[in-house]
C-alpha cells in the first residue's frame, strides 16, 4: 500500500469518477484504475460496485476512504511535527466566500505570508454551502464563510466578525427610508444560493416588504456596480474589512439589530495543521480590528489600529 494510492482513492471519492480523479492527481485514467485494482487486491475487498456504467464506492469502500483520510493526514503532518513548525510551511487550502475575497482574505493572507514566507496559501472561492461540503470531504483545510444554519458536528466554528445588513442605493438617492426605497425601486437581489442571500429573502418576507426583482447576482462588486449605475437598490452585508476604493454609494442601516450575518472560520476537528489555523484566525481578527484595506498603501506589516484606519466614511 502506498500513500499515492490512498490519495488517488480519496480523489475518486471526492470527485466522483476515475476521470475526474485522474485530473485532480495528475495521472491518467488507466493509472487510477490500476491503483484502485492494486488496493483491492492488497486488501482483498471490493472498493467499487462495477455493476453499473459508472463505478461507485461500496459501503466498505466509503468506510475505507474515511480511514485513508486519517492515514494521509497523519503522513502529511510527519515533517511539520518533527520540525516543530506546526504546518507553518507547505500548503494551506483555504475556502472563502466571494464577499471575503476583496478585503478580509487577501489582507489576512498577506499578513500570514509576511510572517511565514514558506507557507503557500491556495484560495478556493465558493458559496458557504459548497465550501462546507468540500471541507467535510477533506478537500479544504479551512473556510472563511457566513455561519450556516447548521454547523456540522465534525467541524469547529470560530466567529470572526458580525456584519449588519444594510440597504445600498445610488449616491443621489434622497430618501433614507429602507421600506420606501425597497418598494419604489427595482430590487437587485443577492443570490439566494448564498446563505446571506437566503437571509435577506427571509428578512423581506418576514416584514411583508414586496420588491420588484430586476436581477439576482452572486457577486457583491457586481451588485454595487449595478446600484452605482442607478439601476436599482439592494440589501447587502456591511463588510467588516472595507477596501479603500469602494464605490461611493448611499449606505442606509435597516434599523434592525437582528439583521446581521456572522462571518467566521470553519475547520475540521481532525485537522493536523493546528498551528497554522490558529495563526490564520489571528490574522483574520487583526484585519477586522483594522477594518480597512488599501492595497496601494498598506503593507502586511502595517497592523496597528490607529483612529485614522477606522475613520467612518460616507460612501
């Protein structure tokens, strides 16, 4: 048995087919098939049900994949454990929701890389639900997400920031009444595939606010651009880490202390990169304390929290 074969078995489980697994581990379809047959012969078990056109894992196969993940994770931790670096070198695979990819995540990763230059961080974008699934499959080490309605029992949740929902409108908008603006303007909806999008939809329905949907988008920057062009209004989370050059929009509180989304880091409980995840959480917290990210002027080393960095803006 080889670690390589175990990695390929995990890839088949994660990606669903031999072909997809072959692309993930950079071998041919034939090599994947040979490796799986080698494992079956060595273990004297049937890992796959080959009665259908697409081979699927047997119940025993699923159980062995779970054990294979533990073996591979333990193998990957051998060198960090011996060196005492706790995983502060090598690769960290981090999932992140799109709203965290403009300020919070790049600023945090820059600070992390500044302290630990031998650490490579691979960022995987996605919606909260998709990232939670990838984390449970072992495809991610951690994910920066909106807190889901249900946190899997096999994971650890660490809160990073609470972001109130707010209405955004074009700069020339005069009214400050969220209900009036929502009911008299086209509504640019945050995608309901996202946890925060579903949250916004529930908030509108609970208050009996009827909106005239004009479009539904997944990207906060795209929504902001549409609002900036005066094509409608929207409800979005007020980001805890603001990018310096964001669009000048009217940002109106909803007047509801319960209308918030919680951002945090989700990681597997059986993780081996304990130290690097602790450092990641610390950097994320630091970015929230600073609250503002200016890629043109701010370097990772500039991590003080003076008043000038948290001045309120009218945009």
